[in-house]
C-alpha cells in the first residue's frame, strides 16, 4: 500500500506531467482512451485501482437471478476499501450503462475516490446527484445486462487500451485518467513536483515574450536562469 | 393513437427504466446509439415517431431543383402532425447537417415535440435559437446534400441501430432517446411509475447506509420493508 | 495575401453558408471532420492557413534531442506570421496531445488567430488559460511524442478529411472549421453576405407562420417579396 | 428499360473505367464500399438494380411469423424479374447473413444475374453451391433476424455508401460493384469502349518502354500516335 | 464433460443452423465477429473451450523475463487437455500476433482441436505448416508483447463480441465459430440434425422449381410433403 | 545506400523476426497495419523506401490538368531508382485506387522491387498482369482523384500507422511489410539469421515432443543443447 504522502504528492502532479515522466522511462501506454470527466470542475483525484471486469452479454446469463449472484457488481462494491479508485473494464461498450445512481450512491458511502471506465454510466442525472466523481465515455439508458456480463474483480484488466492491475495507482483530472504501475508510483511522486515547477517557470518566461528555442526544452543558459529563479523565489 | 394520459405518464418514466422494462420483455435494441441532447436542461419529452429517411448523396440528385421537389424535407415537415416526435435516419453520417435553423423554426411552428437523429444538425447556434429540442450526434457546417439524399417519410427506418416504425413511441431525456414499440406503450406506461418508485426507495435506503446485497435487487425482506414504506408514505 | 477587407467580410459569413456556396461551385470536401471549439463562445475567426504536419511516432525519433531539433514544433511556431490560422494534420490521432500550455502561450504572443487540428491538445486547463482559440478533437494527457513525430510546416496537409494548402483561408465558428481555397476566397466573400441576408429574411417569414414550400428555396413570388423587403429595410 | 445492346456493351467496360467516366461528369460516389466477389473468376456482370432494404432487428419483429409475412425476403425474390441484379441495403451489418443457400438457389431459378450487398451471406459453402454470383462483405453464421429486419423492395436504398434507385444499372467485376444512374447508362455505354481501347494502347506503349509523362494522360503527339495505331490496327 | 457422441453429432450441424436454434431459444450473441478460417477446406471442428485472456501491453510487463513466467502462454498450452478447442481473447487487436509456429506446433502435439481468436497469428506460413486449424482475424508480424500482455487461462472471456466460459462448446466451420453454452449443448445436438435434413429437403424442392412462399418456412402442406419424403427416403 | 549484401541477408529474415529484434531495441511501431500481399506466393522482398504522399481530394485540384502536372504520380515514378521499394501514404483511404495497371507496368519497367501502401489499387486484374508485387489494403474501382490528391515524393510519411523516411529499409512477406530505420539495418541483418536458426531448432525440438517451458525461451540447458546441435549440424 502506498503511503498517504505519495497520494497527496501525486494530487499536485498533472496527468500530462505523469505521462511525460513515464514516457521517459519507456512506458507509452499509460493514459486511458475513452474516460472523460462527466462534469466540469472535479479536483485531481488519486487512489489505488480496484479493478472490475465485464465480458459481452449472453442472454442465458443476463437474468434477474444474476443480479443477486455472489459474483455481481453488488458484491464487488461491498469489497471496495475506502480510498480505492474503481476502474471498470467495459470493453469500450457504449450502448449499456455499467452503473446507475444506486450503485454509485453505495460507492460514495463506502468512501470510494471515484470511478473510471471505458464504458458508460446510465441515469446520468442520478449519478451526478450522488456526487461520485466519474470518468467515463458518456451515458446510455440501457442496463449493463443489455450488453455486458460482470465476471469478477481485482483481476488484471484492460481499460481504454491500457493494462491495469489491482493497486496500480490511478490519477485522474481534466485530461482524463492515467495508470502508474505500482512499482513506479514512488519515483513518479518524487519527480513530478519539480517538473511542474519547471513548466510553470517556462510559461512565465513565454508570457514575458521569450522565444521557444533554447527555452523549451531549456538549454544550459535557460536552466541556469531557472535555477537562479528558484533561489530568488 | 395513444391517449394523452399515456404520454403524460411516460413523461415521468426515465429512459433507463423504460429500457429495463423492455429488456425484461426480451427487447434489447431500443436505445438509439448516437443521439444526445444538444443542450443541457431539456425536460423529458414524449411523442409518436414521425419518421424521415435519407440515403447517401449522389451528385446527380443533389441539385437546387431537388430542394423544391415534392419529395423533400420541406414537404415532410408540412406533413408533421402536432405533438409528433420527428426521427430522422441519417445513416449515422456526421459530416453533413440534416437540418438548420429554417427547417427547425418551421417544425416549432407546426407543434413538433422534438427531433431525434443519428446524424447532425447544421448552424447549431441558429437551431438552438429556434427552441426546438434536438437529440443528435453533433453539428456540421455542410448542408445535407453534401452527404445525403432525402427519400421519404413515414416509412420504417433505422436510427442509431434501432428499428423505428411510424407511431412507435419516442421518449428522450438526458440519457438519450428510446423507442417503445407502439403495441407495448400502454404496458410500459403501466409498469414504469412503480419501478421508479421502487428505485427511489432503494436510493433512500442506500443513503441511510444499507448494503446492496439483498436490497438491489430486493429480497423478500426488502420487498416487505418497501411495501410498508408505501403504506406509511 | 488576402486583403483585410476580405477577412473582415468573411467574419460575418457562417461556416454553413460558406460550405453551401462552395458546394454550388462543386466543392464538397471543405469542412473538417473532427475539430470542434474546446469552449463555448468563441467569435467566428478567419485567417490564412499556416500548416503543420505530423507522422506516426517512432521510438528512435521521439527523443529529448528531437525537441531541440531545427525541425520542431518550436521552430514552426517561431515562423508563424501574425494573423495566421495554425492548422495541424495529426492524422486524427486522439491519444497524444499535439500542444500544451507552453506552445499555445507562445502562439498567442506571436499573434496567431487560432489553432485547428484533427488531433487533440494536452493540459486543456492550461491551454484554456492562454486564451488561444482552439478547434480540436478533445484532450489527452500524453505528449505528442507518445503517438506522433513532427515533420514539417507550410506543406500541403490533410486535416479532418480535407486538403489544406498554405494560405488557404480558414474560417471557424460553432459548427467547426472550413477551408476556402485561396483562389476562391474573394468570390466567397462577395457572395456570402447576400446569402446570409436572404436566410435571415426566410427565418423571419417562417416566424410569421409561412409554409416552407415556395419559401425555401424561394420561388419567384418569394424572391419578389424578399427584394421588396430590402427596399423597405 | 435498357436495351440488351447497352448491357452487352457495358459487359466489356471495367468498373474502373466506368468510375472514371462518371467522375468526369461530376459523380464521385458510384462505387460501393464493402461488396467484394465471394469467389475468384466471376465474369463481369451487368443488370438493372432490384433493390431490397433492411433496418435493424427488433425482437418483437423477428419472429417465425415474420418469415411468412407478405413483406418478406421471400416475397421480394418472387417479384424479381429475369436479368435483374439484386442489391440489398444491409446497413453494413456484418454479423448476420442476409441470405443463405435456399434463397440464393431460388434467385438462380428466377434468372437473377447476381447479388450485391454491403452485408454478408450465411452458409457460404451452400451459397457457392447454388452458383449465384455474389458480391458481399463476407460471411456470418447467424440468420438475418439476428441483426436485421426486412422492410421492403424496389425503394431507393443506400448500399456501401452509394445511393441506388430501382433500375439504376449495376456493373460488378473483380474491383467490386458500381452504380450507373439510369439516365446516364446510355452515355457511359457510348464512351466506355473507346476509353478501354485507349488504355490498352497506353499499356502496350509502356511495355515498349515509353515514359509516362506525355503518354498518360496523352499529349497531342501521343494522341496522334494512338489515332494512327487505330488506322493500322 | 460432454459425451463424444454429442461432439460427433455437432460435427454434422452447420454453425448457421446452430445460431438459428440458439436464436429461437433467445440467444442472439453466439457467433464470434472476427475469427475466420486462415485457409480453405477445414472440416467442421468441435470441442470444449479452453480459454485464454490478454490485456493491453505495458512496457514494464513485456520483458523477456515474462516469457518464462509461470503465468505465460507456454504454461497455458501445457495445461490444455486433448480435444480442447483453444479460444483466445485478444481484445480484437490485429497489430500483434498472439501465436506463431512454435506455440501452434506444441498445441498440435498436445492434441488440441484448433484455435479461435479475435486477434491474429504471426508467421502465418509457419503456422500453416504445423497443421493446426486456426480461425482468426488475419496475420501480423509483431510478437504478442508488441500489443498484448497474457494474464490467464480458463477464465470467462469475451471473444469477438461473445462471452465464452471454460467448457462451453465451440463449433467452427467456413462461416466462422460459434459458442454453445455448456448447458445447451445436448439440446442443440438433439435438434440440429433434423433442422439440417429439413433445409436440405427445401433446397431440393427449390431446385425442382418450387416457389418460396409456403415452402420456407414450410406451411402445413409443405410440412406434410416433407414428412412423406422422409418415409420414402 | 545499403550494401547489396545486407539486402540479400535480410531476404532470409522473416518480418516476424525483424519485429522481434526491433522490439528488443525499443521499437514497437515498425509493422504497417493494412498492407497485405494481393496474391499468394510472393517471395520475401527487400529494398530502400521510395516514399509518396497523398492528401484528401479537393474538387478544384482533381482535374485532368493535374495528371499532367510536374507534381504527379507519373513524375514520381520516373524518379524511382532501380531496386527501390515504393511506399505510398494513402491515409488508409480504401475507396479510391492509387495506381492501376498503367502505372504499375511502368514501375516494373523501372526495376522497382514492389509497392506497399495502406490504401488500395484499382483494376486489380490488370495490376496482377503487370507482375509488380503489391502489398495493399484491397482493391477499389475509382481513380485516385476520387478520394486523394498526390502532393509529393521522398518526404517523411506515415503508412499503416508507421513512420517511413526515404531510404528506410522495407521488408515484405506473407505477414505484411515492416520498416527498418536506415541506421539499424546493418544491425538487424547481423542478428536476424542467428535468430532464425534458433527458432528453427526450437520447432524441431517441439516436433520431437519437447515441452515449451525451458525451451521457448530457452533456459541454459536448452541453450547448451542448441549450441551443441550447431556443432553437429
């Protein structure tokens, strides 16, 4: 389990910066294609992944009995620890909503940080009313069983073209959601804030009228000016 | 023709609930993939489908003469009855707007409830100014003849992967638009309000801290508590 | 170079009207599929295209050294003339942001009118803060090198299914962005305002309750009434 | 109805040449995307279009009763005249086969020239055994009702992104299937053979080692040599 | 485990007939979209599903070490029982081959019936040389780790839009591959042969010149003639 | 320019092996998605890339005059050196054939090795008759100007999701076409044959009944046996 300090530090590092750091370490597939915030204004959120997995619907499986099965989304939710970031592999299906207001309301009660999926939610008005922060691919009216069968939780999954393992670190903001492999979370937390500070300084230089070549990426002269600015600042 | 009572009842039933009821009756393809409200805040709207159909554009057909043809979108609009819900099969084409401000303004004058299409509109600012509620797949500047040829109205169509027949009932809200086959509208109107009431009770239970298993779907004990709540309420 | 008058005139002609005029001249592929305004409320903007071109990423090319190369996005931006409309061919890639806040801030400093791309931007909050008007296909956290390699500027490109040559005229508004071939810009500017006036008159007629047949497109009687209205107006 | 002579002439003109002739007349959308020959070695085939139309499946319509309905594929087939080219708008659905061996066998009995669809067939081994020439998008095991509802015949349709009207002329060969609007069939038949002759001469010139510039397209000198070759030939 | 008799019976029932039988029982999603035979002439093959599952590649997982991991495709293959039909969920990825000649050669040695995947194979010439019957979506040169991470076997999977559970029955022929839920295999085996016999009789009737209405589906008179033919036959 | 020896060596290394070698060096995007051999039985072919680039068609550019322009496909072909492998970026457009029999016949005369494109050819029967080996995404009847505008040659391009620079090495076989960055060609040629030898030995071991774990990838014991086999061989 990551220390709360690391999670707090990552809250100050944008998903953009995280993808840049991971790219420099050779990881290119860390941003999930599909999930977007369903409303404006969410703060950046961080938490360890609690994974859920769906396969396509089959009419013999999608019965009312299935909803009361021990292998159900309900059971998965009751297993979520406080502070977890729920991540659901919906195979990119956008014609059936994986969760509606009832399940989201229960996730809020359990202290879940948010929900990320490459699928969609249903009853979007009700979901917004629960206050659960959601990154998804839109909304659809039909229930999950119209297109999907739930098969398990805390397994490796794919979500939006990215592999997610239980307890990988999820960070989500306006630009979407990224996965930091568990083993790299500490290192990303160590490198992120300095990268943010450097980029903020570059923006301020651009606003003063500086030209880009030599500034971004910074050459030796620019690096020296940046270091000097830190001393002054 | 459906009675006004049925339409009024359906206005209180979400598209999510309608798809659940239809799924239990074996109908899985009732929600149209593509159409979304072009602005926030529309009330839920209901009306019998008035269908329109396009095929791909062909340069020998897309002439100024065609716009004055008796088989034109103009003629179709003049044939729309008050209270109808216009549904246009645009084959999912998103590079040519089927209607702009002039045609939408005329639809408002004729008392049309709204417009649903798996295509897009053009001059979206002008369309919004007419006040016509529109569920569509976005906006495009080019006129319909840039990609589409209008061929008729009040025929069976496909829209967003769903079959729509004239006078099927259309219900549209924040989650999109669904089709209720005409023969099932009365039954859906009969079942919908009770389903909504049950789900509202479940949400209130979740807010009190109840766990999901046994509650959603409700087991016999939960059903008894729900029935008791109705007596009290 | 187009005269400032032409650009000013085009600012009063909607992208919808421009596509109609170009369609009548036989040009059907002038509206870019993909670029949409990233926020509401931009005024219509006009400027000559400054083109940029990407090809897919290759790991041996996407190195930190590449960012300081003379063939970089930085060098391209420093070459943009005031009043240019930047247009970037990102091959429709939506998993890597071509520009973030730093590059957009510099484009504002250089007096660029706006940015159009069939790709996406990154750090969308930062980009919005720069004030640069952007038409794109959304946002992604990863840097451009995660999916794209920059190869040059002021070359012919494709963007959103449309050919764009340097100095073609770009017009962008709520319905998206269109390209007017340089050789046709003067003619479109000459025809556009009258077409806008006619359509406004037709809308006003519809609001008075006129039926569409004979009005849109106008028959001889309607044309006469329109001409009379101009005299009065 | 076209004269048999025109059909015979068109049999000697490739679909490639036909699209070039139609393009020169301003028609760019005449080749259907999707239909390919299901086996090698079909001769080029020509016939007037007999159109059929499907919309998406709906479970209340896809019943055994529907197969015996007067509005069924069976009834459509019994209405096909000898020499017709069947063209089915399957909305590009590739997960349900529109026809199998029984329906294709009956089409052969009725003297149908062939079948073109942007959908797929089922029981492809059985279909091949009937000998009916088929251009389609592949094979699928499920019956049409798994994905499609048949709604009518001899209506305007879209097929593979192209508008097809009853009695438009269909020509199909190794490169796929094209539509010649009925009103243009005579003109295409008049121009096609000469274009084929010219291109054959150009190929023979290339084989002699001629360079392309000035030859293809031919400049005045090349045209003169070509005319001379015809006199000799 | 199914009796060998049932497997033998299913070998005589086409995938088309199986989908029809399952559709009549309410199951519409049983045919996998994507897998096609990689060469002509395979006999129809039947066996219980042995499932394998991939998620997207992540550069920190796709290392040479991973190939020797206990959770690898190698280990899965060594676990396959004789007579199993391997089914791999490759999430429809077609840019990385899941297996090449070495793994396929080993599957043949282990007595595997065949391989079905919605992904692709690599080294298709080598794979063909092993003689393993393969239904897949084509070929690609890159190894699986270029796009995929293997995560487990004998779990529920999705393949080509269909849910597959371990020991569901797989049947594959020229039209592709279908899944029969384990609980329904006996019933399908019981109904299939009669359906095949009826359809063969209908084809023979069509070849005699019978019209379709009343014959397909058969009305009472046709049914009686069919029953009489069986007595004679 | 690469030495003929390197090209000859690469002819004995499969595209699969090349992608594995490049992956180990960190290059994952080297195989072009889309191009497939248009007929069976081509030998593996190798040559330096001669690149060509198209952008979308625009009706004011697609005129007969354009075909005689100095910036035409004709001029590009006359510029191709003997032994070059032509690679055309058609932006994945599959509705317009970039080359037909005449241009392919001329490429054969010029000693071009083959053609790779993510687009399609037209007049596929004529193209096959020229004998030019072609890897493409299929066939279409319409001419290139129906969908594409040719803009230049020997520029960096994207083809099938891969960056290709002039003189990168192209290798194409049954599994498709790969790009070896020019700077890496010598190294790949050095490593490839040994990798092929090792894999052939592993296949022979599997055929003897060896199990996969420890063999593929080989552990130390297996490596020793392999080395011994080479001494014997």
